[in-house]
C-alpha cells in the first residue's frame, strides 16, 4: 500500500521536477539581462532538481528491490553513478572554469533518466551503462585538456579523413554482426560501434576542411568523403548514421557557401537517393513500408512501432508510474525505443520536457556559434550542434512514427557505451569552446577595465596641470598671500591641508 501511494505521488512530482529544471534552464539562457547571481541560482536550482529526482527514483527502486538479489548491487552501482556525476560537475566547474553549467546539468539529468529507465528494463545493461558513464566522464575531462593545445586545431583535414575511413573499415576487418547490422567490430572480445566514433572525427574533418579559401574544391572533397562513408554504412545497414552524416554535410556546406541552392540540391539528392535505396535495398524498403502502415503487419515488422505508440498513449499526461507500466513489451525498449518507455511510465508531459532539454542544449550550442569570430571554432560549434540535434530528431521522430525508424540511439539516455562515449566527446568539444570563449571575454573585460583606469588617471593628471602654479603651492592664494586654515575650510578652495596641520 505504501509503495503504491509513493509511486502515485512520484508521478506528479517527477513532472514538477522536470518542469522546474527546464524552465530555469531557459530563463538562464534566453534572459539577456540576467545577472551573474541569478544565473548562479538557476544552476543551483537545476542541480537541486537532479539530486531530488535521483533520490526519489532510487527510493522507489529500493522498495521494489527490497529482499531481492539485486538490492546490494543496485546500491553499489547507483553510488558509483552519483559519484561520477558529482566528479563531472566539480571537474568542469573547477578544472575547466568557464564551461556552461546549464549544459553540464542537462547532460547529467538526461543520463540520470537513462540509468533509472535502464534499471527498470534491463539491470544488467544498466550496470554496463554506469561503467560507461564513468569512462565517458574521464575521457571528457581528458579531451578538454587535449583540446587546449593549439596543435589540435592545426591538424590538416586529410588526417581526420584517414581516421574516419580507418574507423569505418573496422567492421569489415573485425566483424561482429548484431541484430542484422554489420556496423559492429569485435577486437579481442571488446565489441563497439566504430561509426559512433566517426561522428567527432567528422566534426573536426568538416570544420578544418571548410576553413580553406578554395570553396569549390573543399565542397567536392567533403562530398567525396561523406559519400564514401555513406556507401560503407549502406553496406553495414546503418541507415541512421547515413542520414546524420549527409544532413551534417549539407548544413555545414550551406553555412560555408551561404548559397540557398545548395539546400535545394541537397534535399533533392536525398529524395532521389532515398527512392533509389527503397527500390534496390530490401532493408530500406522494409523500414519504409513499416513506417507507412505498421498496422498491416502488426504481429511482424510493424510490432515495434505499434508497441511504441501503444506505450506513449497508455502513459497519458502523467504516466503510469515507475514499475507500473509494461515497457518490456516494446522491442529494443532500452536502446532505440527508450523514449516510448519514458513516456509510458513518466508521462507525456515528462517526455515533452525531455525534448525541451535537448532543445535547450541546442540553443546553448547555437548561441556559442554566434559568439565566435574564429572560423574554425565557429565551425566546430556548428557541427556539434547539428550532429546532436539531427540524431535526437531522427530517433524521436521514429518513435512517434513521424519518420521511419533508423536505429540510432537517444543521446545520453539510451543504452549504448560507444554512443555515450561519442556524445560525451562531442560535449567536451562544446564545453572547451565555452571555456575558451569565457577566458577570452574575461581577458577583454580586464583589458577594458585597465584602459578605463589609465584614462581616468590621465584625466586627473591633465586637470592638475591646468591649475596655475601659484594655486598649486601649498598655503598660497592667487595673489601669493598665505591662506588661513579657517578660510580654506570655509571656502573649500584647497583640497589639502597646510603644513601646520
């Protein structure tokens, strides 16, 4: 009875927490006249929400696991996850001063939602995900130290191109087929998805390539590289990554050339390529047919998307409550379809606010784009925002049947170690750009303050030089006579005292 009451209460409080988190984040980002003190309060409020959400969710899980074999494992693993979150916050605040605390809070809140849902669906996968969180937090800090070196930004584009093709070739050299996809590599028992690691490499590749003045050759080279990666991904049946890479190339090329016809040609090329893939590739044709009419084969190919829609509708506004829904009926509910599981147990409002958190992160990254004059750093910020936003839109659109399912993960939430690591590397790039920009603005502000002090000092010196020599002599008036202490105090003519005082 007590467990049921607490679960019902948590349905509404979870919605309250996520709304407070999201609203405070938007206030801190969109309010231009916000003071440093108010911004700091918004960040502290978000972190308080993270703590309350984790404690509340952990309490419900503990009540469900009481007396079970996983009780001690849950306490140990969630303590490790919270320690990783705390260390990530402290390291970004102290070791990397100037990073965006709103972005850090958003990352940690999304990862918190992810581990709660993963423990609900697959505890074994949740344990592995927590260890990946620890690894990703360490790699993120290491990457930020590496990115401080200027030599990183001087690496030529062809080095990144070679790295991208080397990574994408690993599944052919060390194959590890999973779920019909050939985009996994297995090296000495360690399985990972190389295409996920290509994403940060492609970020640097296009950013460095689009620094050159020879725009036509740069665009052609970018097309060749993206096309080559797409062909390899098509063989590996990784349609989602193809869409991510092609969309990123198209938007980066438009930003580089500022030609509207680039977008038109790109969209037309995507339509033609998609139609060709539908006719020639059976895997693509199956995905599209399921997207158009999942009810036609609801017990077969359309089962996944149908169960996703059933789960979202069953959750209504406030959800059924943690452990009260049936998200385990959703195929791949812990990876591709985890957003549907969130909507079922946490509710549609909670799901919508989760989407708004991703939008908040996108706004932060696009604001960073507008603040940079350096072309390379601006390109990096643009590429990171595009690749994160496109992946989020693809998977959420697939879950609600707005787009065909593409098999990509929901960043920072879905189960997937390589995906989590790749996203954290991209966030490290963004946070380093924030830190670098903050340091530059601080130096500019100090320089302006120094110039103002020097100007004020020079003005005072010029004012002193305009006073007649006789008036600058202590205790003399215009006629050269002595001025008494009383008359000086009465008239206020002299700001100094006489020798006798």
